[in-house]
C-alpha cells in the first residue's frame, strides 16, 4: 500500500479536508511540523500560539479516535519531511494549499526538491471558496474593489460541495517518533490567557458547535445586529476559519441548508449579509496572493512615503493598554487583551484613532493585533489595517475618520459594551458615558469617576487631530500627484 505523509498546516480538521480525503486509501501518516522561523517576520503571536496548542491537541485526539496518530516534529520543514520520508519510506506528501508569501516560497521550494527525488507532492484547495487565479476581471487582472469581486463570486456560485469526513484511519507504526505537544512551548508562561478559556473552544468540534449556535441564534438577525458590539450577534468563526478547523465551503453548505429549512421572515437577506462577509475574507486572501508586498507596504503606491509616525512609544502604549480616555476605544483594546478578539466595528474605530487622529503607522497597529488576536491572519489583518488607514484595496477614503464618540453613541447607545470592559465608568449615566470628560463635575463625582485619576483624560483633541490628519493627507497627495 502506498505511504503518504499528510502534512497538516492551517487545515486542522478531518471533515472536508481534500488532502486527507485523497490519501485515505493509502497508509497515511498525519504530520505537523512546527517551524515558526519559516513564517518570519510574521511568526505566530502569543494569542495564535495559545489557539494552535489547543487546536493541535484537539486534532491529535480526533486522529487517535480514528485509529491514527499525529506525528509532531519541529525544525526546518524541508529537512523534517526528508527525515520522515527516509524513516517511513513515504512516496508522497499531500498538503492543503496556503497563499501567504512565506508559505508559497517554502512550499515551492519543497515541491521542487521532492519532485527531483521522485517523491510526489500534491496540494489541494481547502482554505478558500475560490482559488485566487479563478476570480479575475474581464481583462484577467485581480479585482481591487470589493463589489464587483462579490458580484463575480455570486455569479460563479459560492461552492458548498464538501468532501466526506474521515471516521477511521490506518494505525501509524509506533517506530515513528513524535515530539510531545508541550515540547513546542506554545502556551504563555505568564497566565494572561485565563479568560480565553471562557470564550473559546479551539478545534473542529468547537468550530462546528459555533456554527450551529450562530445559525440557530443569530443568522436571522445578522445583518441588522452585526455592527453592535454588545449583541454578540456575529459568528465568532474567524479563528476557526484561520486555523482551518472549518472550511468556508462547510460554512456555505450549512447556511444554504439553514435557508432551505428556515421559515423565519427575511432570513435570506440576513444570510446574504453573512455570506458577503465570508467573501470579504476571500477578497483579502486574493489580494495578498496577487500583491504579496501588502504585508508591509500600502497597496496604493501613493501612500508609500506617507508621514505616519513610528516612534511615539508612549502614545502606542496608551492605545495598546486601553488607556486612551475614549471609552469605546478602551473597551475594545481591553476586550482584545482579555479575550484575544475584538468586535469588527470596534476594530475599525480603534484602528482609525491610531492611524488618523494619532497619526501612527498602520503596521504598528497591525503588529499589536498580530500578537494579541486569536484570529490573527496575515491576509485579513494587513488588508483591514490598510483599509482603515485609507491606503489599501477598496479603502475607506483617507478623509473618512471614525469619530469614537459618535460611533460609540450609535453602536453602543446603552453603554453595555463599555460598562463590560471599562468598569470604572459603569456608574456614569449613558448621556455622559461616551465622552466622560464632558460630564458635569457632580455627575462624575456621584459616579465615582475622577478624570485623570481613575480614568484617563482623552489623549488627544478629536477635532484638532482630525484637521491635522486631513491636512497631512492633502499635502502628501499634492506632493505625490
Ligand atoms: C483593523 C482590523 C484588523 C482585522 N484583523 C483581522 C484578522 O487578523 N483576522 C481576521 O480573521 N479578521 C480580521 N479582521 C476582520 C474582522 O474584524 C473579523 O474577521 C471579525 O471581527 C471576526 O468576527 P466573526 O467571526 O464573528 O465575524 P462574522 O461577522 O461572523 O463574519 C464571518 C466571517 O467573515 C470574515 N470577515 C468578517 N469581516 C471581515 C472583514 N472585515 N475582512 C475580512 N474578513 C471578514 C471572517 O472570516 C468572519 O469569521 C480585522 C478587521 C479590522 C478592522
């Protein structure tokens, strides 16, 4: 029987995993190789490593239940594969394709050397709905604007064909050694992750249960509720999608199934809004594939030398620690630190404050998110930071500057989200909660708030910094034209 190494990367699931499915008739050996240096400079951050640890644990348990065993090794991926091929006599390596620049470079190199040695290397599509070379404009170039991209995806039909799951697998010889998951040292040494356990269940079972719960409880209100951070009406599938514990095809399949059976009024419109977000994910991955420099440079070359600041460490720290004096911003940054996630609307508001009012480089924000988000994803993170900063694909125009006070009044009018994460303001009436520095002294006093003492004064003047940002933009674009 043919021996095949199935090299798991960001496809940590047994269901709808085409690489695993294609190898299932063979004597397959599931492998995970830990090689963080090969992702440099974007090796996984602390929150992602937390997730990875638990996700690998879940995968190993599933493989064990199916009769197999996950072989964990660390080291240069090419060398480890060679070693495993020698040890096992494997004739082929099967993988799910990845599309970020470092993975493409590594995989191309591995494919070339394995092929030269007569080892079969096969890659399968499993992470996206469409391959990045499938969705192109009429002139065969990549889309840079979302709406026509979305329309083309819709015309093609969002794929929902899923490959069957795997229930049983051949045993892996005990002669093949594996490192212990603990030896990868993925968990933090200081216990900053305690709340993560209340929010997340990494692994395929956790992904499926999130999807089921979302469809049951929130799909029928998604489009109307998704912008309100206190409502928890979004799917929370992003880390599961990032680690490939669920495929986007499985998500589309489940939504279509729900639509075929649901009688809830207007559910189709709500579901359409959700699928549109899933296609935003797709768009960001296609953009990164076609424009790999966008991990560190703006897609829009006019912004190449934009004078964003890179050195104001104190300002950056205040923002990171949720001590800006703007309640909605501080709530978001503290939610991020505590849970490894932040609501999308609030991500946009905090990113706008950092890049526009505070004039800081979008990469500084992207790097902080990279280290603290459990769903940190190179395509989605780079794209969205550039979108907010105004220098990316289909970007919010530079002059669109989110006002944290009006955004807060609109999307957290009752202050539920702010009170959850900024308890020192919890006794302020809603009227003053969004801009506490404007509250009359007696209101502050009776709520126990002392601005500048137990809650910071706002770190910048919103009106003045907005004008400064607009001026910087005007001067820069005039010089660039
Ligand atoms: C500055 C900034 C940085 C971001 N960084 C990341 C990141 O590193 N990783 C990440 O997965 N998302 C990122 N996002 C996008 C978005 O905030 C998250 O995908 C979303 O909050 C995840 O929550 P959810 O799964 O409940 O989303 P839902 O609302 O349930 O959406 C379903 C899925 O669609 C995708 N999606 C939703 N919104 C977006 C979007 N704006 N762009 C791309 N895909 C989207 C996600 O995969 C999500 O799981 C970022 C957004 C901003 C503004």
